[in-house]
């Protein structure tokens, strides 16, 4: 009876030892595996649970990049920005760390390419985007580009006999013209389509009279002008000039209503660091009602919209 009890106790001890060993092995394996996780690695360099949760939404490539850096709470601010694009993560961080810019401006600047010098790293405008094609200091049109649906603007709506825009832009402008007219206001197209050669002449004039640096602030280089797309119009009214247009009621009306007809002010005040051009109260671009409404309501530039909603897709 005593021997049987001893044997029974030995079995219990053996089972206990086995359980302890199994538990120890399992714990060790789980610990080793956990130490391989991003959760552990990110917390080890200082990120808290909420910050880790935000970072975990990124691809492994982006998470591995963040792990090469020291802890920085500002990275989370960048990740939480409305127009954050993951492919730009490294450029966001590089720009943010080396410039006096908040996270919102950093994301906007990098998205539109303004963290680089103007007219560097350029590419051809994606013509497949139709009325949402982007032509700016990083996207250019071929010398021979000319939209195949250009129409002449009636003298009723313009100065001069050779004003032209795309048919879609023209129809939208006529609607906008009529709407303004019901309030006693007159919108006149002062400049519209310009060929590559026309723009070259315009730019060279400013360059020769003001120097390249100043010319680049107020005029596009040939091939980089929105006017060549046939979807941009410079608008004035009776008695106004480009410099004085914002003093007229027509400008105020456009500021409040242009988006309803698919037009945006292309180079708004305070956004020069994103567009690369000085403020132009008279320069409007057709982008369609839906896009114009979004740009108006969210106070962003077309460059920002394109980077996030058009090019990213």
C-alpha cells in the first residue's frame, strides 16, 4: 500500500514537472515570438499603445523604416494628417525634421513636390486624366500638344478675336457668365489658350525684363503652362486689370460662386509655396463641379487634390 502511494506521488510530481517544462517552453517561445513583433519593437523605442496602433496600419516596409529612427511623437502627427500618402513617408519625415513646418504643411508640400526645387524631377502631364490633367512646375505638355476639342470664344464673352478653350470649359464659362450677369456683373475672358510658342514668348519677355527668378514667380515656362491645356482662363471685367481685379464685385462673386460652375482660383493667396506662383486673383481653371466644390470647401489647391485623389489612385 505504501509503495503504491509512493508510486502515485511520483507520477504526480512527474506530471507537474512536465507541465512546468511545457509551460516554460511555451512561454519562452511566445516571448521570443513577441520580441519579433512590431508591437514589441515599437514599444521598446518608446511608442505607446495608441501610437503603435497607428503605426501598425502601415506596410511592413514603412514600419521597418520607422524602426530605424529614434522615437519621435511628431511622426504620429504626420500619419494622422488627412492627406497622408504612405509612399511619401520618408520624404515627410526628412522634410519635417529639417524645416520649420507643421505636419499639415509638411504633408501638403511633399505631396505636391514643393520640397524639391521648381522645374526639377519633372514628368509629362498625364493626358488620360482629361479635365483633371495637371500641368504645373513638375508636369509638362509636349510642344505640339493642342486639345482636339478647342472652340473659339465669342467676343460676347472675351477680349480679342483669338480666344479659345476646350468645349467643356467654354460651356461651363457661359453658364457662369450668365449667372453673374443676372446680378449685374460681367465676366470677360482676357486670356485663354496659349500655344507652346505663345507661352515661350510670354515667359521670355518677363525673364528678359525681370530676370529668371522673378519671371518664374509670375509666368510658366513653355510647356508648363495651364493655358496650353485650354482649360484656364484669365478673367477681368470692365475697368479692371489683373492687379486691380480683386477690388471689383466680379472677383467677390467668383470667390463665392465659381466652384458651382466647375472653376477654381488656381493660384490663391497664401498658397504660393504650394503652387509656385504669386497670387493671381484673375486666373481660373476648369476642373468640373464636383472637384471644384471639394477644393473650395476644403480650402486646398488643385495640386493637393491631384496628388491625393487623382495621381494616388
